[in-house]
């Protein structure tokens, strides 16, 4: 590159500063023209340096743009870009032996540094003026400098690829080039910070400001891996500039590009943090002064910076960012998935975990708070039929819990957005928040079974403990219900009902917990209304479907919360004396009832059982009538479960009923007819409770039936009932004349059931056998049951709580995931079964969720009628027990019966006398 011999340049370089100032007006136009006409890089640079060093210092601020910057800077940028292209064209032949090419490339890099130096001179000169410059006074300067910076930083970033293995030949110049560009950008940003635009700014000024912001965004994407401080400072200025002129630029900014870039930078820094933390853990580094730890801290600082910057940007421009809510949702889930209790979260030392928590997890709470009022975000989070990757199911659940915790302080329109779900067909389909949470909880099957643990509620005077996911969500749901405005209670009730009726048992249990809290937290009338609703659903539900068990559990728990008067009202509304109401009472735990209500239910159920048995006997014990007997036996089981004394009238009556039924049971028929297997199952369960009230010959008959069904394939639930019955026989001492037919058969049954290959049945068999062995007087049964060495070993291991095989954490987790898939398919089959009643039940219940009208006032004589009916039913049951019993079936009437009957006669006489007066 030859040096120019232009006489004008030779003369100007000899001038003093005073001469340059005096000749400015006449010489500068010539120099700018010469600069634009020249095609030689050296000439360009020489002229550029003369202009910026000798004439620029003498120019007024108002003259800079028109007289200088607009004429020389575009050409300087074009020349700089040409130099980059020349390097890319020539660099292929670069080597240490090719000294001529090496010198050429180094000269080009030095020339690029000179151009940057000239631009820095321009910025410094503008900065010398006391008054802040107007944008139109330096319009060409920011745009041209940003182009040069973009090219420079990109060249430095790609240098390893561009120069391949020959980077060492120019590394010193590239480092110098980067430092010059770094200083130039810093100076430019300081200059731009001094400029102010007001609401009267021209469209051109606004456009230039937007261009500066977008150019800085491009630079940020380039320098992210070059220099942490430069990257952070550039982002700080970009956001600051965007907010400074928010009202002017907000409709012109590429908000999606800015927010997506912030998300990307946050994810990169966060993932780097996690990776560095794992490396530090693997290496066992303890010192906070190690290079790895310091790098982790720097990366965590950048992570926190990007997270807070994103939150701030969303706060200010949220209504321009509605299209990008899916990105924020994925970002939130990804970050949460890397923290406990997520199964994919790494286990880190507490110090690293705390820093990572402050850098990423804490800002996620602030991010969520800013997005609560954004409808597209709510629609995306609550969308129907959304399926996430397995590692994001728990974060989604925790996201919904966080929404639940933050939403109560939000305005009414935000509450409506989250709580009500989509109302119209034209809306984006979305679930109510409570329903979405129950659905998400259901999908966390693996996490529930591990189980993952979360911090519990802080209690005064107690240390915080870890709790299960069920416990954590239940507490949050109940707290939300306590703060829920009354207008959203119907939505809550529908969500609770849907959750109870779906197939996942633990989800139904969670809904049951929350529903019971709702009933207890509300008024007694609300509790009564809910109990009536659930009781009606139980009554309408087929006994064999899964909804029956889940609704029954809910009913059983809610009855505990009722007042005594309301319990009596429940008895009146669903009288136990009617067969159609028995499904209700077989689920109720009678000890939850007041004494009055309990006696009424016991008397009615006992009386109805006697009647059903009499009808079956009078009808000739036809097989078609057995189903009716089974219905009353289910409720009789609920009655005998809560009896404390074998002398209770209902116990004696039940024992008579069971005795009669056992003597009618034929082992051969049981195996042939499924309806009799149901009868057998119920008889075994009732007999296990009443075992001390049954005669040895009755127990022997029961063993014969059990032996018959165990010897052939039968339902698991029947075997479980058989185990319950066998275990209860430990309470009985069989007289010598009954031992021969009973004890060998008992030993044989235990031996067969203990050897069963199904793990669930085997576990129940071990439990039943150990309970039997603990209390029995017939020790020979124990030894005879354990005649097989393998069975004996199983029992010994069970009693000593020996674990045969210890499963490692990873294997267990993989097994749980495989089992989860099986459980999900099973639940789906249950819900797709056309015979299940959930759709019908939901439709029936929704209409009943509205507050029901007050119950009609009782007629004055109604209490008298109710009590006399109860007394009459009890006396008839006692009469049947005495009249129909036989010496070989039940024991003769006890000696105390006659005195008690005499007391009743006296009581009846007193009542009659009082009524007459």
C-alpha cells in the first residue's frame, strides 16, 4: 500500500492547531471529498486521521453532523467492512512460513484499529461539550459506530474458526482490536446516556433510537461468550434506554427478540451454573477461592442479572409480550425442574444450592407475579389436554400451587381469569385453577410414590419439617379455600366433585381432604348440603364401580363434621329402613353419629336384615333373592364394626343372622355361583368381627367354604376376606371335640395362602398369620402351617423385618416410572368403561351444587312416630332371635334378659301414665 503524496495532506500535517482552526471552512470540504474519492485504504485512514485529529477539535456541535460525520463516517464503515472481507479472502493461505501474507493481515488489523481510534476521537470530542447533544446533531455517529462494533466483535468471536490453527500469528492484534472496540462502545454508551428525547421528538429521532436499541441487541448476541462485564453492561444500557424512552419506542421495539434473547441468556447462564456446580461437587472442591468456584459465582451473578432483567422488562412491556407467554412458561418449568424436589434435579452442596436458588429460583416467583394478569399466560398454563414431558409435570404442579398462593391478593378480573375457566366457545379453552391443579397432581404419580418431599408450614415453636407432595398441596389448597370469595365456591365444588369421581385414588383422596376442610370451614348448613349431595351420589352409584368407594370415603369423613341435629336430618332424608338407602349407610362409620341417630340406624338396619332373611327363607331360599340379602349384609357389616360389647342387641341379632346364613352355605354352590361368592365374602368379614359369638360348628362350616374357594381360583378380594377371618380365629379356643375337624383344616389353609405367589396376597397372609400366632392357644396350628421350609423362612423374615433385597435409588426410580405407566393405563381404562357412572353422577350433582331450600318443618307428632318405630323394630328383632333360634344355633337367652324385660314393661307403663295425664 503506497503512501499518498497529495500536496494538500502534506501541507496540512505541518499546520499548527491555530492554522487548522482558521482554515477549517475552506480545507475540510476538500478533505472530505478527497476521502470519499480515494480507493486506497492507507489514503482513507490518513485522511480520516487528519480530519479527526486536526480539524474536528475546532468544530462546533451544530456543525458536526452536516459538515463532518455524515460525509466521512459511512465511508469509514464501508472501508472497515472491506477490510474484514479481505481478511476472510486471504486467511486461507496464512502460515508462519508465508511472512508476506502474515504481514498483510497484520497491517489490515492495525488499520482496523486506527479506524476505531478515529471513531473514538469523534466520540471524545462530542463529549467535551458541556451541553448535552441533540440526536440530530450526531445522527450518523451512533449508527456507524455500532456497525463497526458489530463487525469487530463478530470477527473476534469467530477468530478461532477464521484463523484455524494460525490464531497465534495475529492473537496480539486481535486482543488489541477487542480492547479498542470495548473502550469505543463504553464511550458511545456514555454519550448516548447524555442525550434526551421528549414527547415532541421527531419520527426520525425515534427511529434512530429504536435502531440503536436493536443494534445493541445484535451486539449482545455476539459478545455473550466473549466478556461477561461487557455483555452485562450492554444489556443494562439496552434495557435502560428502552425504559427511558418507553412511551416513544414501545410500539416500535422488537419485544419478542429482546425477551427471547433474555430468556436464552438466562437459560444458558443457568445451565452453565448447574453444570459448574455438579463439576465442583464431583471434584470435591471445598475452597471458595478455587477458580471453579469463582467462575460459578460469576456465572450465578449473570444468571441472577438476566432473571431480574427479564422480570423488569416484562413488568414494563407485558402487554406487548402476550405472544411469547409459552416461552416464559417453558422457562419457568425448566428452572424449577433443576431444583429439589424434582426428580431430575442434581444433588448439590448447600452453599452452591443456596447461591443457585438466589440466582434463579427466587426471581421465578417475581416472574410469575408479573404474568398473573396476562390472559394468554393463564390460558397457556390452564389449557385443556396439555401434555408435558415427564420431568416438567411436577414443576407444572408447583407452578399452579404458586399461582394459588399469589392470586388471593390480585384484582377481581385476575381472580375471574384463573378461577372460572373458559366460559364461551370463542375463548381459548382453559380449566379452572383448582381443576388444573388436581389434574396436574394426578400426573405426578411417580413423584408421589417416591415420595418427593417439600418444606412444610412453619409452626410457632416448632422446627420446619419436610412433607409429602400431597400434604404440601393440601395445605395450600385449604389456605386458598379459606380466602376464596363466595362467588367462586360453586366452581370449587364442581372441581372437587370431578376430582373425587376420577379414577386416581390419591387425587380423589386429596379432593376429599380439601372438601372436608371446606365443609368444616363453612357453616353447618353448608356441611349438611354437601353431605346430602354426596349421599345422593352414593345412592345413585353402582356398588362395584370405583366412584362408590371414593364417594363413600368422602361421606364417611363428612358425617363426623355434622351437628347432631343435622345427623338426624340425614337419617330422616335417607331412612335406613328402606333398601334403596342402604348404600349410604354401609359407608357411614356409625360411631360418628350421635347416640340417637346411631341407635336409629342400628335398629333399622338390623330389622331390615331380619326381614330380608325371612323373605329369602319364606321364598324357598331361591338363588335369585341372594342379591337382596347381600345388600343388607353390606350395611350390617357397617353396624357390627362399631359394636364394643358382644351383648349388644344388634350384635346378638347379627350373630343369629350370620349363623343361619352359614348353615345355608354350600361349598359346591359357592364355587359355581358368583353371587354366593359375594355372600361368602361378606359373611367372612362379619364373622371375623363376631367370631366370639359364633358356635364351633358354624366356624367349621365357614372353614369348609373357605377351603373350597381357596383350593380353586377365586377373586383376590374373597381371599383377603378369608385371611381376615382366619386371623380372627386366633381369639377362639376350640373345645377338644371340635379340634379334629377344625385345626388341620386351619393349618392347611394358612399353608396354602402363605405360599401364594401374588405379593399382595402373600403380604396379607403373613400379616394375618402373625396376628393369629400372637393370640392363639392352638400352637400346633402354627407348626403345622410352617411345615414347608420356604414358608417358614418367609414368616421368620417377616417377623424379624428382614429385607431380602435392597434396591438402589436409580433402579427403584426406573421401576416406579414403569409402574406409573401401567397405573395410568389402568385408570384410563376405568374412566373409558361405559359402565362407570362418573358422567351420569357429575351431571346429576352439578344441579344439586346450588344451595338447597330449607327443609320443611316437622309435624308435631313426627318425633313420637320415629321413636316408637325404633322401639318396635328393636323388640321385633329380639322376638325373632328368641322364637326362631335353636339350641344348636345360638345360645339360650341369658339370665339377665327377663329382669331387663320387666324394666321395659315398667318404663312403658310410666310413659303411658305420663301421656294420659
